[in-house]
């Protein structure tokens, strides 16, 4: 199953302007993700932008905004749109929780409460419950199923109407024959 496996919030408040992790959530035991993340964070510019790095079968997506880096690692097969939606949601929640205080956040201890929020956001992204496109596709599939059932019902109804029409024609022919025969009989009797 494709999903987001690792997420981190970092800033450049470390010694000599080096990036430091503020909050981290991982559901991955496949490789040394923190070490790889550290290498990637050292390559990231401190200015606002977003990008994706590829490592093995994983993609590291990140957004930098106001000198805060929101990064996640997802399976290569996972749609890129979802991790970036996840990162935007994390950024929005981070700014809502820490508003004007984010510049004063310097350590993991300062963000102890945000790790739970980061984990919740990752669960939501992996579940797909906020994925609008996935919901629309599901709605379209349900609508297609209903339309197929309706078409089958109409075809069945059409077959029944054809049978009724055939029987009505036969009845009309029989009635015409009866009328002709009864008229002939009536003339023969008089």
C-alpha cells in the first residue's frame, strides 16, 4: 500500500544556520530515514520553495515557508499531489498553533505537542478521507454503477414492451379476424 511514511518539521535555527528537526513522525523501519533526511535538509535552500527528491523507491517532498521546512517521505508509487496536500495541511496547522511564536521555536521540546498533530495529519493523508479527487472518483464510480443498473432496467423494460407490443398486434389481428368472421356470419344468417 502506497502511503506517506515519514514526516518532519525543521528550521534553520541550528548551529551555524544548519537545519534542525523540530518535530518528527515515522512509520518506516526500512532504512535510515533520519540520516537521509539530514542530508536532504542540508541541501535545501532556506528560501520559500517546494521540491521533490528521489531516493531508492521513495520520494522526499518538501515545502519551505518562512524559514520552516515541512518534509515528508512517501512511496514512489504514491500520487505526488497527496503528499503536497499533506504538507500544506501541516504548514497550516503549524502556523495556526504557533502563529507568532514559530520564530521562538528552537527545539523538539518546544514542539512536543505538535508531534501528535503531525501524526494525525499523516494518518488523515494516508486514509484518503480528505482527498477530494479520490472522493470524486468514488462518486463517479457509484454514479456509473447506478446508471448501468438503470440501463439494464430500461433494456429489460424495453424487452417487456416489445413482448406486449407483439401480443397487442396479435390481439388486434385476432380482433380484426373475429370482426370479419362475425360480420360474415351475420350476413349469412340474414
